[in-house]
């Protein structure tokens, strides 16, 4: 019977409770493992750590390796099974929008759908027109990457892009061209390309079936089932993004494209818009203030200098510091910004619900234990006024430097 008694080493238990101990990460990195089918699995019974009072805690601030620290994240990346297509005989081409220079959640959904159509000899090609900042192609499901960043592809250049796509269609065995059906460029380019091929495209595809897809019609009031076509324009959430495998994303350099399309429309760049005139629901960059702000003049100045749309928590609105139409949250406006800076916001559950679709959250707060800090991708623990003043100074110094370089 003595051998059946589970022994607990009190010394090891103390190390597990002490995040500062050199062996803490070593003894707590057991929450994530590789399943028998090569898929990363999390053991819910092993996530967290025992607190000093004997109660199990889940470290939502990512300070404990077992619940997702950067060290453990590196181990997860190393453990991801590799998905390598050495000599593909068939291709599926995805044209991501790359809004703000990076893959959006919509782009990743389309890449996920591409792999649902692929077989063992099919490679997914992502084509990036113009300059971009994306570095995570491998984790998004890209087997081959074709970067077309010549001057002819910059800005709004549908003639050049379509000519390049036509040559790709003629050079490779492409089963499908997939576009996000979005206002960021995919909807326009996809329909133009379908017209060039004289092919009837699938539009607003949102629910895949075995050999067809259900599409939205009549302004979203009806559903139509369509067969798969050469050109397909897909809605967001058409499929789950790739997150359990790592792909090669090798450069596709064997293609030689000769594009000489003359632009019929002269792109003069983006029209400057006052961020204050942009609705919170569509604003790409939001600076949001809460109860922790003591200097609202500095907040407004920072929003103006940074070019951000102003938002606020319910407490700030109820106290009269911001108008009601700037309230973010379940009881206000749901936002989907690319970047959301929460200044002095503790993170009530209603507010966190309202920012659930935000890509990157930056929190500025003095309370290291507030829920907004736990939700944020980047946290700054400091006085909000000092941080906002520093941001304003940096932007103004950058503008002066750029002005001097242009003058020279």
C-alpha cells in the first residue's frame, strides 16, 4: 500500500509557486504537449499553478510558462508539425487584402479555406501585391509566397495585377483563385479578374459544403448554394484559420511575369480624413480613455497627433468626459480596430466584450492586476499622462525630421 501513495515533494511545490526561482519554468512547462496525431494539445488539468493558499490559479497575465509565456510559445512553435509540399502538381492561389500591410483575420480565414480544398499534391500560394509588413506567412498556411512589389503594383493598380494573375493562370495548374470579399480590395479585384477570365465567380461564400458552398444573396437575406468555381470571393469566417501546422512559405521565384499594363486610373493615394469623423465601429486605430486618466487635454492632444479615433469606457462617459457615441463596449459600440490603445481602462467584462474583434490591444495602466492588462498584447505599466506626452514628443520629432529630409 505504501507504494501506491502519491508522494509530493514540498521543495518542488515551493518552486512551482515561486515565479522568480530559476527552475520555476522548468517544473511548470507541462500544460502543452504533442498529441498522438501530431496536433498540439493543452491539458486543462495542468494549466495554472498552485497559489500559496493551496488554491489553483490560472495566470492570465502570461507570467507563468504553463499558461502561455513567451518561452513556452517558442516551444509550441518548435513542436508544430511541418507541412511541406516538395513538388506540387496543383495550386490554389489566395489574394490576401493585407490591410495596413498585414494579414487580417479575414485573410487568414480564406487561407484556411484554401487548405480545406487542397490535397497532398496541392500547394497554397499567397500573392502579396505592393509593400507589406507581414512576417507570419508560415503560421498562416502559406506553402509558396509570391511577392510582387514593383512600382507598377503599388497603390490602386487593377490593370497590372489582373495581367499578372492571367499570366499565373496560364503558367500554373491553378484550381481556384480565392479572394476576401471585402471593401479592402479583394471584392473589386476578384470581380475584375473573373470578368477577364469570362468566368462566373462565387461571391459572398460563407458556408462550405462537400463540393459546393453556400453564399449570401439579396443583401444577406437569402442563401444560395453554388458549385465551386475558378474565382471565389469569400466572406469572413468561411473556415477556421491555420493554427496547428507550420508551412514552408518558400519564395515562388520560378515564375517570370512580363507585365506592362498602363494604368487607366491615376492613384493619388489615400484621402486624408479627420479621425474624429470616423465611426468607432469602422475605425482602424482607436485611442480609448477610462477612469484612470487625470489629464484629458493631454489625451485629446495625443489622439490628434497620433491620428487616432477617440473612444472611452462607460465610466468616462458617465462622468461626462466623453460623449455617449464614443463609448466602447457591449453597452456601447463594438469595435474591430487593427490597434486599440486602452489608457487608464481597468477592463470591465462589458468593455472586453466590445473589443473582442480587435487585432492588437495596447494597455497603459498603473494596475498590473487589472483585466485589461491581462487581455492586452502589450502592456505599459506607467502613468498615462507621462506616456501620452512621450508619444506626442516622439511623433512631433519624427515629423520634424521627415520635414527636414524632404527640404534637403
